[in-house]
């Protein structure tokens, strides 16, 4: 959870901050394709419209994303489900 002090620091930053919570390109492109197939209004993505690895990233997090896309997740103990 973010503290009020940290929120104030983030709010007062003057420069652009790299987006940290955007999904990888492959997931965003798949979502864009599904969006189009559903006949929803045309998307106009703005850069950056997908995330990239810019620091500490564990292979387990990639595996967790793949499991989630396949309909399998992890339980609260970090163990794969079904």
C-alpha cells in the first residue's frame, strides 16, 4: 500500500515517468485484435501502449502471466493452480 507521503512525492514529480504497469506487447496486441473482432470503436493507441522490462523482473512473473492467459492462476501461497 502506498503511503500518503509517497503519494505526495509521486504527484509532485516534474518529469515523465516510464509506465510500469502496462502489459507486454504480445498481450496488448492480442487485446487489440479481440477488441477489433468484437466490433468495438477504433482504438488509437498512444505511445507507450505496452510495457517493457526495465529492471528487476523474475522469470516466475512471466510464467504467472502465461498461466493467467491460459486460465490457470496461482493460489495465495504462490503455487500454481490446476
